[in-house]
C-alpha cells in the first residue's frame, strides 16, 4: 500500500511539472532551438548610399559544446557554409556577420543549424538575435530582424504597418525555401482594405529577393501568396535616418 501511494505521488508531481513546462512552451514568444532562420541580412550599400551591415548575437545556454552550421543563401540561390564552434554558456557577437564570417557582400538569408549536421543533437539548442544597422548623420540606426524557428510554408501570410511617401519607403521580400522557382504575389492594401498595387517576386530556388513597393500608401499592409514554401516580410524605412521597422509575415490559415 505504501509503495502504491508513493507511486501515485511521484506520478502527480511529474504531471504537474509536465503541465508547467507545457504551459511555458505555449506562452513563449521565442524559444531556444536547434534551427534558427534569419530571413534577411545585408552587407551592402542601400538605396540612399548608406552601408548596411548585420549584427548577429549567438548564445549557447546549454551545458554542451558543439558546432553550429551556418548557411548563407544569396539572391541567386548560391549557398555558402561556415561552422561556428560554441562552448557551454558562450556568447558570440558579430557586428558585420556576412563580412566577418563569409567575407561576403550583398544580401540574403541565414540559416543556423546544430541538430541536422553530422554529430548533431536535439540537446544542442541556441539563441540568435539579429539586427541590420547603418550609420547616418544623426548617429547609428538599426532595424531588429525577427528570427524564426518554424518551417517555411506556402500559406497566405500578412505584414501590417507599411508606409510609402516622401519620408518613408517600404520593401517586400521573401526567401524561397524550396528547390524550385517560386512565384510570390505580394498584394499591397491601404488601411481601408483597398488594393493599392501588386508586386510579383519570382525567386530562384533557395534564393533571397527583396524589392520596393512602387506606390504610395499612408498606412497599409501586405498579403503574400507564395506558390511554394517561403519566408516573407515587409520593412518600412525612414528616408532620412534609414531607421527601419521589420515585419515578418504572419501566416493565416482559416
């Protein structure tokens, strides 16, 4: 009888612990992962002549030491790879990640992986923070780039909060996470839901693409309709400071 009671208590304690952990996972905004995608990164001269670079911070919160394989996908779909070795509890910060790690210029998508490579493990979790930044007459300005641990999909998705006028420009972009050419339709709407313009992105396999919205919109949103799996986004940028607002597209599946 005493053994039975002990077993019941043990089961109850573990079920409470599991419920607490499940609750944490449901409500987490971001979690450490073995795969992290940074949808857009740059080491390039922008539309106003400013140089944009990408600041990447990588943190290993685990008790393990392991390599992270990083793949850089450019506008043509060319892939460059590098390994970053992480000690337990280590933080690495790069102010110009593309230049420092890949000696690369241009723009593209970064994918960080630690489980899928040879010798990888689901225990090799890490955290990545990303920012595209520039220097202007007023000082340093940055655009925080939302990272994602979820897989790409062909679902309809939305980026709200864009603006195109004399003070702001806005771009739409996508990374084609497939081995076939991906045609992505980006419909631009105003705040009242009126269609303002449509931008077409024809993206080569495993390639990054971004283009400007060619019509004025005071306050609007973008609806992305990809033919294949993709990560999409919009970014509104101040024409004077180059300070930007990055909006990773959110999927909507009714």
